[in-house]
């Protein structure tokens, strides 16, 4: 069992090893940002393409500022409101930040995680940690240590930190000042909702626009991502089970033995927390996982969940 203690994790990370650590969103595959060999190892373990940039984790705003050439007041306010927490800020990168982390982009994505153990590790190490989600590229993200273990067998040391309390990844956001106002872009919806961001910026009297932009601005956030072992089918309107099975078989061009329904709790927070575990639990041989999309799931708090489900899905039936 590759579980290691916090002390051992700090020692290993300090030596340049890669360690899976808990955060409040998902488990991350962490390595110190100042070692190229360590960064390469992260990509290798995940089978992750180099065009997909990594998020850098810090213990404080002070440490974040060492990674960027600009920390505008709007970022200071966002960090003050939501850090530690599931918000990642995209900033112009300092020259010292390796292009391996940023996939050659002029920007670096930074966040401060809200998990006691992650923060403790970051403080003791006092070097920022690059950490993508601790799963193979394209697979479902891990919200328990045993998910990480199943994903990488015995090749990765893991710090046990319990179940992740948020359950979906951080919101990735950028803000640029243009023509007298702030252009805020949500590059990946996540643990902090657009509404929470809007409320804060209004309260602080910023002039701003906010929009969700699709994945080209957030390179790794590709269309097919977060996929569990069984195909996921999103169903928008009712059809009886037999008709549904026929439609799925026609579209997937193969027989389906069982349709297993993913039932989401009514609370979006609870749904986010359970989502990845449920996708794993419901994966069986020759089944499909069907999930009903209800109109009441269109509210802002559901945005991250449906973003993940749409990317996990093989088929969308209107
Ligand atoms: O909650 C999280 O953010 C988790 C935990 C471990 O902190 N980490 C995570 O990392 O989700 P990862 O590597 O699975 O997703 C990072 C994504 C990239 O795929 C990309 O979409 C976006 O963050 N990203 C990173 N750097 C960026 C940049 N400079 N500009 C735009 N998007 C960036
Ligand atoms: Mg990921």
C-alpha cells in the first residue's frame, strides 16, 4: 500500500519525487515546480500531453506573487474572498516559471487549496507545487485515495486525506483590463460558481463583464475528459426503457446489457461531492451509465457538474 505520512511526503517532494496529495477538490499529483525532471515525471505518470498546462499550488498570496509579473487589485480581492479554496487565477507568468508548467503559454494558473494537509505540505516545503488531478489523462478524477491507487497501481506514493469535500476541480478564471473595464473569463467552471464571483465583483464595485469561454483558452480542458470505464449517456427527455436501449445500441453500434441510472442528489454541492465516486461505482462490464438532465439543473450551481458530465458523455439524447 503506497500510503505515506505527511512527514514522508514533505521529504519525498523536497527530493523531487512526485506524490499524490489530497485537496478539497480532487487528489493532485504533486511535484516541486523548480525541477524539470519532476515536472516531466508528472506528465509521464499521467500519460498527459505536454500541451496541457499544470496548475501551480501555493500556500499564500505572497507565494503566488513570486510566480507572476502582475497581481492586480481584482485578483487580490478574488484571492481574499476565495482562497484558500477552489478558484484558480490565470496570471502573466514570471520568467522563472518553467514553460513545461504553462505549456509554453505566457500565463500561469495558480491556486491555494483549502485542505489542511495540502496547506501544511506547501508551508513546510515552501516551494510551490504543480499538481494536476491524480488520474490518467482523460479519465475520471480521484476524490478518494483509493481512486488514485486504482489508477496508478503501486507506482505513486499517496498521502491519505479522506474524501474530497468539494469533489469537482477548481474554477479556472482570468481577468483582463480592457477599454475601461474588466473582462472576466471562466475557462473551466468548478468549485466556485460564476454567481459567487459576480456577487463579489459587484460588492467591490468593479466594472466588469463575465463570460464562460470554451476550451481553446484552457488547453487541457478537452471535449472528451473525465471518462469512466462505462460509456455515459445523457438523456434529456423521457423514453421508455426499451426504446432507450434501442436508441443507445443504434448510436453506440453495439449491444448494451444493462442501463444503470446515475441519480444525482438534489443539492448541487452534494452532487459535485459524489459525482466522480458514482461514475466509478456504476461502471460495469457491458453497461452504460444513463443520466437524466432535468431543467432545474440549469442553475449556476450545477454548471461545473454538467460541464463534467457532458465531457464524460459518449452520447447525448435530446
Ligand atoms: O482543483 C483543481 O484545480 C485540481 C487540484 C489537484 O488542485 N487540479 C486540476 O488540474 O484540475 P488539471 O491539471 O487536471 O487541470 C488543469 C487545467 C488545464 O487542463 C487547463 O485547462 C487549465 O487548468 N490551465 C492551466 N494553466 C492554464 C493557463 N495558463 N491558461 C489557461 N488554462 C490553464
Ligand atoms: Mg484533470
